[in-house]
C-alpha cells in the first residue's frame, strides 16, 4: 500500500525533474503524432486497394 510520504517524495521528485517531465511528454506527443500519421497512411493505402478491387469487379461484370 502506498504511504502518504511516498506520494510526497514522488511529487517532490517530479517537481525537481519538471524539465525532464516536459521533455518526456513532448516525446510521447511526437510518438502519438507519428502513429496517427502512420494509421492515416495505412487507411489511404487500404482505400486505394478497395477502389482497385471495386474497379476490377465492375470490369468483370460488364
């Protein structure tokens, strides 16, 4: 079980390392941005594949 003094010392450490905390948050933000961009890239790639399939099916049904 966490003691109140542990929470206080953790808070003090965080306050002492506020610059590192900010840098860490910036890195996390950059990583999540990259992941979002990658997901969007994957989505557009999948949409292109879907469009090709639909076009092929249309040509076959003619």
